[in-house]
């Protein structure tokens, strides 16, 4: 399966298929659309018979597959030749391409598109019935969306860039049914900014525990997929993350999220004092050097330490995690002192998952989040602001580690 968001992969695919003009592109799109429709039809037949093509052990009917019938339909790419699945008893009534239906414009990706936008299986079923008069069972719809699972696995195992300038790690919590038990699990996303200043989601991982061993698996996965080096990794205070980074990417600089430290500090401050407290606290994270930042912290301790010891001590506890940013100029600091890029990404995912109070399986959660991720990544077309200046500074800070890739 070709990753059509990867220009190099698309170029190679076009070359291999000898596609040289827009007419051939249109023919290729028609072929791909036809393949998608036929896969959806296969899902309908699987649901109708109650077992998959190679799952004979679960067969509980005397009905069976009976080849295909050819059919010509109109689509958004013009006329299309389809193979319509048949069953031995002639009981199958296709809903994706109904009998006597000759126009299938947009039907091929309709179900997946609605699912990707956050509609539940029941919502999709109701919508198709109300608008199109198609009676499709929830299981059939689920089977249709399951057809993306091989694409999801290919995406999760795709090769990545050799070096990333910045990598952000953060997660979202969801309730998932696991062996009949409802558990709260976290889906972690990893976003990387490559040496061209472009942002991408490197992967999604789901787990119910956080430890150095868990993060070691995540980072090892990245390394096995071609990531030889990361210059700076930033995250919230995730248990075991720094030990795992030291083991897999020992040369990477680690930066804890300062915004999380600010929030955690203010949680211990009375609302009436927050404005005054924040005014002094700004001197810490806006300081030009670490020495100046420590002086500002001493000022915060002197003025507010007696009244809000927990708020002030939050900075002491996290200092080793956040001090890295003082090695860099404001341009780089703005990139690394917060996990805002991935928090923004997470907000987009929440919009899609807000109707899901519970996922029946880990796979269901990853399936929906993958589709939502593809919608978000489509919009990431611009380089990071002032990237040429940032890259020049990074090349000085990290020297030989990135010179070969510039």
C-alpha cells in the first residue's frame, strides 16, 4: 500500500506504473476507487455469510461464496467496471452498490469518511438509512472500517526520517474494554519536526502503564523504523521517560514542559493571589540565562515561599527537567519549552472522540485515532516559522550529529 501523503513514495509509484499525464492519473484514481468499492462489497458478503473468506472454522451456514458478477457503474472518475460478489443461495442484497444501481459517486469512501469525523457506527447506520435508504447493519459498517486496519499497521510500521530536530510526546486517556474489564488507558502520540522544519505524527501507542520499560519500547520502535537520532525531546513529567531516552538516544537533550510546571504551581495558589504570584514567576521562565532564572526563583521563594510552599517547591522539584531550554535562544526555546504542538494535535483528536465514552477494544481506539490523525496531518503543509535561523543555530549546537543531513 502506497502512503499517498509521502511525495517520494507517490513519485516512485507513478514511475513504476509509467503514469505520465493527467489522463493516466485519472485512470489510476478510477482503478483505486474500484478496488475500494470491491473491498467494501467483500465486507458485506463476509457479514452476510458470517465468516471471512479464509475463516472456514467459523462457518455456520450451508450458504457460501459463488464468485462475482460484472457490473458497469458511473463514479466521480467516470465509468467503472466492478466485480459484484455473489452467494450460492442468491440471498445477498448489496447495500453499497444496490441491485440496478448504476451511480456510485462518493459511496466508496462515504462510510470511512463519516467514521473519521467522529460519527459512531449507529450514527452512520442511521444517516445512511435516512439519506440514502441503505439498510446496513452495525457489524457490516464495523467490517467496512476494519478494512483500513492493514493500512493502519503499515502506517505504524513505516520508515521515518533518520534525524528529527524536535520530538514531542504526550497522551490522551480513554476508557477501553479489556477482557471484559473497563480500564483507563492512554494513547500516546509522538510528533516530530524534521530537519526541513516539517511536522509529522510519527506514531500512536496505547498502554495502561507508564514506566521506563514502556517508554523503552516506544523509543526502540522509533529507532527500528530508521530514526538514528533526535536532537531535543520534550514531554510532560512521564514516569521513566528520561531513563528510556538515556538508553535509546543518549545524546538527545531532554526538555520538560514548562507550561505544565506553571499549571501545577498555580494549582496551589489562591485565586486572589494568582496574578501577583504569576508576575513574579514569569521572571523564571522568561530569564535570559539559567543564572538569572535561579535568581528569579530565589525571589519567588522570598516573596511567596512562606505562604505557598507547595507552589514554589514545584519549581525546585522540576528544575533539572526544564533547565535545558536556557542553553538556547528564544527561537529554539519557543519550540521546546512547551508541548503545545502535540496538545493542539490532541485537541483535534478530542473533537473526533468526544462521542465515545468507551472503546470496545484497543484496536477500535487506534483505528479511529489513526483516521483522525490523517485528517489533521493533511493541514500540516508549512515549515516551522523562521526555520532557517533555527536550523542554523541547531547545526552549531549539535555539530557533526546533523551536518551530514543538511
